């Protein structure tokens, strides 16, 4: 059965941003969501909001969707994760991604080579550091060199392990998730067919390397939701966001799988021309209905019930492109309202 979560989204400046973020998380907790997610970019961290959410909620899972694995040293990741897990009483999901090779180089000052190999090594080191209370950690690898011999007692973490999910789109990162991670953080462009096909195949390949059941890897999807009484506006909002992603070659395989390659070329040309209207027009109804949810508020619970199987968890988000903070907040309110109805009567369609 698919569980649901939402992104913690704060509005305002100063403490108000964290207060509104926590209010959203409390409502998500109250109605029965499994998790609330935070993310980071070049101007915001994921871990500081996690601390506010941990202090302001009681039972809901708190995850990063995503935090940059290359943005902190393994030692600081392990230390922050220990503190956050203790503050939340064992509710943290550490969702890590590298970003693109260009982001790795330009934003974080590290080489963009072999991101999947780097992530695999990071997971190895993090799991060793999580057990630092058992003794020294010594690691010399391709990307990380860690030698820590504690000079005083290290408190035991409150959980024997912390779940680490990694973001992946390409083959090697998906295989890394299958081999080493506890879960896969999918992408807003992931469709159920893509997850049940190429994603499942690569996770199974990775799981075979470590001799485990692929079912041990939780599959998280991210579903863009454009909700408005003006359904035409909602569909345009979804189309614009899809178009931003579709312009990248990263998703060529997905478009090929669905027979959308010709339309993707039109989207890519519109993006080159910076023609927003042409980009929106090139996104087909089939793409919108397969990738996103675009509907009126009253129709949203029914749309949730129609989501195909394939995801263990779905993070429901407003389209991440082209919306104001106020528009995003309004959609988040509709997401929570629709989830409340869905949880009360999950089989209604």
C-alpha cells in the first residue's frame, strides 16, 4: 500500500518561515501522512528545517528530498544525522543526492566524475560512522579519506541504523540504490510504468550484487499536483513544470518508453527559444495525466485513488516551476485537504 507525504513549505521571512513550515507538518501528521520532506538548494539547507520539524511534531517521519551528499563531509553528515535522529526520537530519513556533475563542481567544489561511485562510497563511510561508538573508523577510498579514533566515549545512536535513501535517475545510480541504499528517492518525472520497468530492473541488478531482495529498497515517487478551480490553469501549470524537465536529455529514456520522443523534441526547441507558450503547448494531455495530477479541488481525492501501483511512498508537491510562494502554499493546502478525504475513505473513486 502506498503511503503519502508532503513537502514542508514555509512562507515569510525570519522565524515565520519555520513556523508556517511546522504548521504544515503538524497538519500532515494529524491527518495521517507518513512523512514530511525538506530539500536544499544554493540558498537553503535541508537539515536546519528538519530540526524545526523534529521539535514541532511527534510521530511523522522527517526526510530530506534531497540533501546534497557532497555538500558536507561524511563526518558532519553522520554527526548531524545523529543529532536529528535523537531530536526526533528516531524519525529521520536521510535522502541524499549529488545533483548534476556541473552542480558538484560549480556549487560544491568537488569533481563531477563518477557520481554513482562517489555515492556508493559515501554510504559505506556513513554506515561505518554511524557505528563510531563501537570503535575507530578508518577508510581510504577513491573519494573519501576518514580516520577517526575517538578520544572519549561516543554515545550510542538511538537506532542501530538510520535509513539512507538516495536520488537516482540514471542506470548506475539506480543500481547503487539497489545494492547499498534503503530507498530510492525518485523524480517528479517518474511514471508508474517507468518505475515498474527500467527502475525496477536496475534496482534488481544492484540488489543481486549484494545478495538481497530488491523489495528491501523502498521506492519513493514525487507527484506534481496542480489544483485549481480553473482546471485549464492547473493543466498549464503542470505542463510548464513538465516542460522544464523534459528539455533535459536525462529523461530521454522515459520519453522513449512512453512514445513521446517527437513531442520532447518540440519541447526542447521551445525551451531553446525561451518560448513558454510553445513549451506549454508541446506538452500533451497524455504527459500531464501520466506524470502529474491537474484537477479541481473536489476531484483531487479521486485522482489520488487512481494513481497506479509501483510506489511505496509518494511525496505530493506543487509544481516546482513558475509558481509564486502564495500559489504554492494554496496548492499545499488543497493537497492536505484532499489527503484528509482520501485517508478517511481510501477506496472511494
